């Protein structure tokens, strides 16, 4: 079986496109996880602040 250079180049190009798509998906998922972590930290901080300061409300 003889592999032509143009077929090899095309296959490498397809592989590259697939790997870039996987990387983009991984970046998106990581961003969502990090955003959720920031929201959780904000919610926890607000709950702590509110529980401390709520007792001072008239």
C-alpha cells in the first residue's frame, strides 16, 4: 500500500483540526468550571457578610 504525500498532508491537517476542536472544548469546559468556582466563592462570602451584619440591622 502506497501512501501519497498529498493524502498524508490532508490526514495531518484533519488531525490538527480535530485536536484544535478538542482543545477549544477543553478550554470552554475549564472556563465554565472556573466561573462556577468564582460564583460559589462570591455566594459564600455574601452569606458570611450577611450573617455577620444582619444582627446589626434595626
